[in-house]
C-alpha cells in the first residue's frame, strides 16, 4: 500500500468522528518537532473545535514512533546561523502562548495520547 504524499506533507492532520476530534502531529521523519506552522495550525483547529458542538473531546497525538521531540532544532540552528535568533525566539513564544491559551479556553476535555519520546514546549 502506497502512502499518500499529500498526507505525508501535511504537518497536522485532523479527524473528527463520534464527537472526538483527533489532532495528529504529522512530521514523523522530524520526530514531530514543533514548528511555528504547527503551532498556528493547532491553535486554529482548537479555536474551531470550541465553536463546534459536535466536538465533545479533543485528542492530540503524534504520528510515527514518538509523540514529539519538542522544538524544531534545525529551524533554531538555521535562525541562529542567519543572525535572526532573536526574531526566532520571539515568534515561537508568541505562537506557543496562543496555543496554550486556546487550550485553556477550550471548555472540552483535551487528552494527549503520548507514546515514545516527548520533550519541550510544555507537553
């Protein structure tokens, strides 16, 4: 069975079934390293779930062998090497804070289906 290239390139997958919204971190080759794009996508989905009465619970999981290795180290190194380290560290703090606040405001249970390694961000 071949893998769908579009699914492999989508960093966050969402599935809603029987009232359960599942968010899957989908960068298994990068150990689901957390990026600004992933933070923005998760925040957007969480905010949509808050308004969707069909969603009763949210599950966050990681594709592949680990839940999440934390922040995207390659992106961090590239930012430092390009002289943009301060800009890099300001943007994630803002984006990650928005995810945290969206999760706090959500009046529905949120479960993390953690397996393998998990690091960073406050998971």
